[in-house]
């Protein structure tokens, strides 16, 4: 996803000389393409993420369109006061880009686990929150946030993520992509969990339970109509995210269902349990500690059949 982001940002910067890229002393072997093409619009601020956010706010107030880039928690949690007061308070046109969302940096331990960012960034007023599923969506999302006025958060994976879309889908901020049709239940995924979600859907379909699969790349604003259609047209909904079960995609969907008062067969959340992960290991190992997505979806599908 990182490469897709940088390539798309270079394309956008070629057409829009307001675009800047700021990094907090990382992105080596990734950001050079932008730095070499636009050296006067590239700035390495050093290991000083809070200062980076402040500089970006100043650039935005000067008519520029800055993107700030760092690892998961650093441009978000470390900079929360600056995001809130310098950027969101003034609706500054700053794009916050985090690489390594979820458990991508699992071996580095809890300090590098990006598992609360969606919840916290969702709570900031005026912040658009985007988590693409694959390099195709990452490229489209980068283009979209560059033309969107106001603060945006773009949550990326790392590298070598598989391409899941055979062709570029219609992409619009706040509009889910239906990746698979079905009526037994709906699996709603955000970010890098789409690959696992599609694998579960294939297994369920082979067993006779055809699930609908949505890629909810924009967590805020959420595609409420897609959620309500899923509640009305399918047996129930399972949200899937590489994020705490508190405050992320699942919580956003639950808000929509509760406020609308619609009837839904069931609603369940799959994500990272609400606890501090003291384990250290690969992304796959840590996700395995979160439970069995297939088992949860299969039990939900059986509940639908029984009803």
C-alpha cells in the first residue's frame, strides 16, 4: 500500500503544486520518489511528530496541501493535541497518513500496535477517516483525499499486500464497495482485513451460505445506507476490523443500527479484544489471538438458517 500511496501522491503533486509531503525521519526506500521529483515540497522534520503536525497546519493556513507521514501511532496518538487544536479546530486542509495500521508492526510490541487510531480519529470533529483494503483502494483513496477539502486520516498497511480488486472499483469517500453479492449475511470489512474476510466468504459460500461482502474503506463518514440495506436484505451483519472492538468500525455500525431503529437479525463485531496485548509476534500470530472469524461468521450464518 505504501508504494501505491506514494505513486498516487506523485501523480497528484504533478498536477497540484500545493501538495507537500512531510515525514518524521522514516519512509526510506518509499518516499524517495516524491523527494526526488519535488525536493522543494518535501520536508523531513526529524523525530518530532508533534512539530510536524504544527508545521503542516501552518502550511495549510498558507494555502498549501500538506501530507504528514509516520508509523501508526506516531502521527495520531503522539500528535493528538496538535491534530485537535491546530488542525481540526481550524479545519486545516492537512492529510495525516499512517503506515502500519493494526498489527503490521507486531514484533515491535504494544507501542507500535496501531489499534486505537480509528476510534480516536473518528472522534475529532470534521476528520475524514479512510482505511483502504489493498493497493488499488490505497491509490484511489490517495487521489480522493487530495481533492477533499478538510482534514483527512489515511490508514495504510505496510508493503506487499495482495491486490484484491481485479479492476479499479468506483471509489467515493463515504461510499462502501460491494465486493461480493449475497443475502445469507453481510461481512463488512475495513482496511487490511478484506483478504481474510473474502477467504471466509468463499468457505461459507462453498457450504451453501452466500454472504455479502462490503469493503468499508471510509469509516467516517460511514456509508449508513449500505449498512441499512445489509440489515434489511440479509440475515445479519458481522463487522471485521484490525482494530480494537471499542470505537472503530463495529461501533460506528452499531450506532447506525441503534439510531435508525431498524430490525437486524444479528450484529456481531470481530476485532482486537479490549485489552493491552503483551504478546509480541507477527501480524498473523497476533490476529490469531483475536479469535476465529470463520467460526463467528459460520455460527451467524447457521443462526440465520435456523430462523
